């Protein structure tokens, strides 16, 4: 790729996001160390609304895993988990987080002054993403003695029917007695409705953020999205997330009105399918910006758009929201989803990230990438890497693949 020095446009709202994220972590830390609050650990696509409605402060280990990857601490921590018998082939969020616990080292210390992650009072997971989250939380169940509650979601779903939703809703309801006992609070259906409604408003605002990238030139990139999705992950159901996204939307709309592009001279529009390579976000952003290429959309960032939360029944809403996500769906559904996204965002090419330790979020292993190109006529490339373990990532191979995609698009256009 050429040696032009890329300009990464800073989003002003980032400062506000950092403030509310810092406030979130400080509240967790104070609540845990003082004992004045109960701490629930939750998987990122799990029943955070139910937990918040019962007064828990909610901590997300996957968010911590992403921080370990982005800070490039993960590669040094993973071997500690491997030595305990956790395979280097399983989720590197899991192994880096367990390694962080074993080594008593966390980026939260430098970022927020926290000596450790908050100790859990209860561990609540949803297997919609993978079985690794269950084994991840089981480690902390053994280490801390905190009770563990699971929501078990089927996978490879083509349609979402009423029988499935009732089953999942029943699993949520069944968790309530234990959660009441631990929290010391009585379940209130009206409070749950309030929290679910707040989550829904948050998810609609986040959807608007991402949809603004359909504009040409796009005011935001996928790499921006991976950072600014933070409040949608850890603060959905909290009014602070809604206020933040209103601020972000105003800034992005200002960019559009002023003709300001996230990538100067945007010439190519790409889609990122799969997990980010957390330790290479800035490198990738600069690489594409140097070629006037904007990664405008991704499956990953869109995973926190939960339309199902708009249901009248909050239990059915949570059940639908957390079983409709891309990772749970059938290959046929995924193909049609990618077709729609390519059309909506005027995509020129697709980058499939084959993340070594995340097979459930690597959608090129059973021919889907070939079928997408055959169906919609858009070229693709596959890069090999990982979400956290940079030993699996080849800078040279990725750069070669990026170059090949741009060259193919330019050849097709000539």
C-alpha cells in the first residue's frame, strides 16, 4: 500500500464517552470494595436488564477481555491460563481474562485506578454466543464461590418461533428467586419494563449511529464503532448511554451536513465480517485510510441492535433480542443478512476475519464467504488472526490481503 500518511479524524464525543465509562467502572469498584452494592457478572449478550431491575451493578467480563486485547496485554497473559489446562485454541477472551486473574494484572488499574476487577456476587451467562462463556464463568464459580445461573439458547436458528421464546422467557423467570435472594430486593415487573424500555431506546440510538454510515462519504468507520459501542454493551438500560448516543449522533450529523468524511477522499467502502483484531485497531484504521478506503459497517457492531426489546412483554422481549443475534442464526439467514447489509451500505468488498480462537464468530469456515460473493457479486478476502492473541496474526498476510481486495475492486472498475 502507498506511504501516504493517513489522517484519523477524532470524534469529539469520545471525551464524553470516556467520562461515562470511567464513572461506570468507578461505581463498580466503589460498590464492590465498600460492600454497599451487589455485583452481577453478565455475558455481553445476556440478561443485563433483569439484573439491573433487581438493583445489581453489572460487570461484563467480555468488555474486560476486549480491553486486554486492545491494550496488547492479552498475549502475555494467555499462557497463565494455558498452564492451568485451558487450551490455546479456545476463546482468547476467556484465556486472557483468566490469565489476568491469575497474574493479578488488569488494564483497569492504569485506566481507572482499580486494583482488580469487581468480585462477583452472582455469575449470569447466556450460551447464545458459545459454550466458552459457560466454562469461563464456571472458572470464577470455582474460584469465588459465587453462584452461577445460565440461560441456554439453541443455535443455528432459521426462524424464531413462539415455543422458543416461551422457553427462553421461562428460563429468565426461573432465575428470579435466586437473584432476589442475592440482591436482597423483590422483583418488580414495572421496574423491569422501565429498564427494558431504556435498553430499547439505547439500541435504537446505536442503530441510528451505525445507519449514518450509509451516507457517502461515511462520517464514521467500523474502527470508531468498536470503541463507541462501549456504552451500548455495558450501560444499556442506563439513561447515561442514551444521553451519550444523542451527543454522538448530533456530531455525526454535523459531519454529514458539513461534508466531513471519516476517511478523507473516501473511494472504497468495505464491510468487516467477524471479530476485530483488538490489538491492531489503529493499525488497520490507518492502513485503510491511507488507501481512501472506509470500513463502513460490520456484523460485530450491529450485534448490539436489539429490536426484540420493543416487545410489550419484557421477558419475551429479552428472549427475542438475545436469540435474534447474528451468531445464533442459520447459514441461510446469515447469507441474506450480509446481502442486505452490502446493499444498504453500498459495499465494494468484504473482509472476513478468521479468528483462530473464535470459531462461532468466524463465518468463513463453511463456505459462506464464497456463497456471499456468488450471490451478490462482491469480492472478499479472508485474513487469519485472532481477537486477542496476536501470535495468531500475521501483519504481512493481512496487508497482502487488504491490498489484493483494493486491487481487485479497482480492476473491476476499470
